C-alpha cells in the first residue's frame, strides 16, 4: 500500500465520507478503492483505529514516505513525550510498527507506533551514548571557542563569564 499525508478529517453534513480541513495533517495508508463510493479511497489514518473514506484532489494530500524496518532493527523514536531507544518487533499495515521498549528494570514492553519522517531514526548508537558524545563535543567547543584575546593586553577572556554582552563588529 502507498502512503500519503492527508489533512485532518471532519464529519460531513451527510456523514457519508471524510472531508478534510487545512488545519492539521495526518499520515495515512491507502487501503484500496472504496467499495461504497466510486472514485474515492479507503484510508487508515495514523493513530485513528477506524478506516475512513477519502476523496482525493490535487490540494488535499501529498505523498509521504514508506518506512519498513526488519525485526530487531534498533531505532530512536519520539513517543510518550520523549526520545526512546527501541527495537522493531514486527511491521503492521502502512508505517505501523510494533516496537520493543526496554525499561529501566530490564524488562521489555511493547508499543505500537506509526513511523513518519519526524518521529524516528535508525539508531547508530543508543541515546545514552549519544548524550555522552554530545556533552563531550559541547565541552570541546566551549574550550576551543569560548575565549577571545583581550585587545589591550592579550590575555584570554572567557566569553561565558563576561560581565557585559559581547558582540561581533564587522567593518
């Protein structure tokens, strides 16, 4: 099935199929042609359990990415308000993946998530390791770029401890 980004469904006056506003966008999987409405498609909106019928026009959808990962693939996902280290357990319909999330106690728990272009990434390293490298990099940048030579006596001034705001002046 192909995927698309479609706009938020609202109930029509007739209640026969979904109309789409321009306020909020959703990822969706095209399930197939609608058997009830000629020229329309049945779609499964991400995070909404019931399929709906969609009437495509050039300005109410755009193609989206298709994400498929194999079992045990390490990912970093944004879910439950934070970035999390997970492994893929299985792939469902569209971009829906069942994931294994390791908790602090060492026991894994399952979660389902529709992956899109902004809520996940293949994991090159764990979040803990990333944070360690990011902190080390930030410290190196502060050490190498956080000082400027005093124009009068040449002493090194710490930019992060300046008593007054410094600005770059280009003439």
